[in-house]
C-alpha cells in the first residue's frame, strides 16, 4: 500500500497484478525447491559412490577428493544459464504466467507429477 495525496491508502498493485505476482512466485519457488532436491540427491549419490569406490580400493582418498573438486569446477560458467533436465519449457511457462495465465504453473506441476507417477508404475 502507498499513501496518496489525500492521506488515504492506495493499493500499489491491482488485484489482477497481485494474482500474477503470486503465481510467478509459486512457480519460481516450486522450481527452486525441485532444483535443491535434485542437487541434494546427487550430492548424496556422489558421496556414496565415492565412498564405495574408495572402500573397494578402486580409487584412493586423493582421487575421491579430486572427483568432488572436479564436479565443483564443472558447473555452469559464470554468467551462463544452464537448463536443468525437465526445465526446458520454463521460460515459455513463465511468460504465460506473466501474461495472465495464473494457473499455468499449477497445471504444469500437476502434469509433471502425473508423469512421475506413471514412470513409477
């Protein structure tokens, strides 16, 4: 809310703009959450695999450390935007939300969840 000349409060955004902002926030939050989950899962898998290989004598401690450092350095370069698997259509989806299709993100997440369930079957 902002104060107008007459001392009364005015909304900074229209109701429609607020709906769009909420939809974009929900979409971004869901994607950040999914990316965080993927990174966490991959880090756990990498640690388990490296430990296993080290215990089996396939690699030594120095090589295990080197693997972790190499993966750290292989990330997307500074200023580059990589597209994680499953996120290729996000720019178009975000544009649809910003143009007023406030349910586009929810529909996309529901479709992705249905696809994951079918993959499990």
